[in-house]
């Protein structure tokens, strides 16, 4: 009940609450710690989390967040330092940054790495800013056209718009690949103003772009740069290096491929890696001068090394796995996705497959014919899976009326 003696003289009258609030019974039902603890536990029991079941969300890479990887983030030495603490007081962090950069260089085949971007979309923004500055330094300010396949993550066109680029959509073919003829036509049409191509590899259709090197060569021929969306890097680590097959810059989702937990909304880390000719444009910071080149694009995050305290998770993962372990994880992730695709293909059509009949690290099952014949929708299937304690796959993306499944390497054969 409102206390009439309480006065809020600094709050304008038009901002004072006049309606009743906290009226739901839950706010007046638990009056002891015992009752409150049991209520919270009941809420927890209703949740689906990785510590309970597989979360096969396509394009999300919900892999194991190992306990050993998580322990260091609770250490005072990692949790308490301020982002702008004097350099001499954070030598341990500096060593962690150096190790991670070197490992990410080795994994991607690129020359330069910035740990500053806080998420995949921020990595996209930073990478495109690097490309824009590259063109500006070459007096190619007119190069502001960004080609983006129709299969792209929605953040791709948003990031391009944010850096002042104009988006031109490229079609995909019936196999889920970038339509090379359409790409060729649009690259030629916009040759004088072509700034970049954003391409996800493997694609969000769950296939390896079979002409990826030809695609990159074509863009370079017309004066553009290739930005690779690294959202699906879990299908490449230890097997193929983006820096070796054509892209100029990419972002790396540490919260996906390198095990930082991201269920429930965060936190994310999206470092970018680039070729040598773009290295001078990587993000820097006005306060901490040595976190990036003086010729860089400026800061894209408030802190010089982004959410640095969670970098220890990815450091632990890479350190414990080693090069052979990382390669094996990629192989098993691809194997698991193909196992699911082959088990389901006689019941649900697999929408996209490579010329060898296989998928990459995820597969898309097509529900549209089932819906038209029976009225059963992808939502019905998702809800029924939840009834059995399984998290639903990604629904109706990137194609409406489908479900995209990504098991990752973390799941056992019985669970799958």
C-alpha cells in the first residue's frame, strides 16, 4: 500500500505512477526464504538449458561450455581489473591477449586480429569500417556498394547500412549457394562503385559455397573487398583457413565457436581478423594507445579489448583442445549434422545439400509439404519437441516453413 507520507519533490507530477502495480499473486505469495527458494527452483525446473538437454538451434552453435573453461572468470585476478588499469598491473591479461591473437591468426590464416568488438554484429561493423577506410585511403570514396546474398544473417545488411554502404542483394540458386551468374552480373553492373561482398561460409543454408574462391576472385577483380561472416566457423576450424581461400576480413564469434556461453542473451565477443593490407585499419582506442594501430578506424567498443574478462573462456578452450582437438571437434560437428540429416531425410526433405549429397555443420528440414498435406506446422513440431524435453531447432529461418538443426560436436550419439 502506498505510504501517503512519502514525498518525491524532485519528480515531475506527470511522471508519478497513478495506477496500481505489483498486483500479480506472485508478488504477495512468498513470505519466507523457504517459500522463495522453492518458487525459484520451480522456475528453474521449467527451463531448458544445456545442462539439461541438447539445444540444436541452427546457426547458433550451442556447444558445451565446459566447467573448467568457466572457472577462471570467477577469479578476482580476472574479474576485478578495470578496463583502463595501468599496463604494468595487467601483464597477465596482456599475455592472454597475445596468446589468443596468435592462436586466432593461426586458425584463420589472417595476419591481423583485434579483440575489441563485443559481438558478431559489432565485428561486422568493425570489419566493414576497415574496408571503408581502406577504400578512402585509396581515394575510392565512391566504392560504397555492398553485395549481400539473400541467405545472409539480417545483421549483414544492417551493418552495411551503418557504415554508409548501399546494399545490393544477390540471389541464391536452388542448391542454396550464391547464384554465381547473378553475382557476376551485379559485380559488373556496380564495378566502378563496388566496395565489398559479405558472404557467410559455410552459408546459412548449411552448405559449403562450392565456388567460394571464384566468388572472392570475382570481387577482387572488380576492386572490392570480401568480408566473410564467421558465424559458422565451427565447420572450418582445423580444416580450412579463411585467409587462404579469398576473404580479406572476417569476424569470429567466440561465443559460438570458442565456447563462451550465449544462451539467454549474452555475453558475446566478435573479434575480427584480416589480411596484411588491412591490418593498419584495425580498431584502436583513444585512452589505451597500444591496443590497435594509430592509423586505425577508432574505437568500436567502450573498452579497448571488449569484454576482456570472458576471453579466458576461449583461451581455456583452445589451450585444452590443442590443434588436433579443435580439428576433431569440427569433424564431429559436421558428422553429427549429417547423421541427423540422413536419419530424417526419408521423413522430412533436407532443403539444401552439396553436390555430394551432404550438408555442412547444420541442416534445414522442410516442413512446407507436410503443412500443406496435414496442417501440422513447424511450430507444432517445435512445441512437441519441448513436451519431450528437447529445445526446438531454429524455426522459419533462413527459409520460412523450415527448421534448421545444428547439433555441434558436443552431443553423443544416443542423445542425437
